[in-house]
C-alpha cells in the first residue's frame, strides 16, 4: 500500500469535505475506528466544527457509551482478550438505538448513550432527533466487520510496534484482540479511508497501489 503524508489539520479538512459531500437528503453515519492509542475520539471531536461550517448538524456518539453490563463483560474475567473482542460492545444496541433510525426513511431519533461503565447502570439519556442531512460521528475500536450499517468508515491504523508502545500498561492485555481484528476483519482493506497514525503529529493516508 502507498502512504500519502498529510498534516493533522489537512486530514480533518479532507475528511470533513468528504463527509459533507454526501447527499443532504439523508443522514450520514460515520465510523471513526481505532484502538484507544490511535485516539479516534480526538479526530471525531476535531471534525465537529468543520462539519458545522459546512452546514451540517453533528452528533457525537462514542461507542463506549454502549458497553454491555459488567456481569457480561467480565464473565470470563476482567482481562480476557477474546471476551473483549466479542462481548464488550453491545453491537445490537448500537444498531437498534443509533444506526437503524438513521437509515433512509428512518425516524432520525437516536439514543446518544445507553450504559455507564463507571456506575454499571443505564444512563437514562434522552433521545435526540436529528434532521435529514445531519452527521453521526461514532468513535471506538473494533467497529468494522460487525455488520454495523455505516455510510463512511475511517480506520486509524497503528503498526503493531506503535500500538504496543502507545497502549497503556494496564490495557496491554487487549493487544491480542487487536491482532485478531487485523487478521479476521482486515480493517485496512475494508475501511473507506485508512490513516496511519504511528506518529499522531505526522499522519498518512494509506491507499492501495494502482495496478
């Protein structure tokens, strides 16, 4: 694959232009996929202002607001990478409460958060109704290859060495899950946009080489 260096500000501008270029007659569901070390939430935050300048209403929905209850997440212990890979996120809840309502012809009524992992209770958040043309920005890890109906997918990729180096010591037990993700989902091949972020100050857009 080829790498095109780009500044962080130009990356945000390029992604905002691409997202804002989608038809305004329906909602745009955007996944910003990456391990915590890749900082997908920071990119999502950075996109809000430019998208609003494009005249788009924006809703940020971190996938972490849809974790399953602790009794399910920790059924096989607190540091089981396979459970983390398959059982921590409530993919059904994300689809039902956030993504399906933004299908063409949907209600536009979405739930920004479902579960608080700190209190281990429902957040009791209220529903938000988005007008057609609004943009949903969802950030989180392991979002691709789950049949989640996104319109645009962005994968923030770290080389294995960079991922290991930038993952906090207390979270290093999750690394085998991201290895499995690379092997089973191949996000660099399935995402619409792939950005290498080994050094967040110097990202690069990854593209497949021309034949």
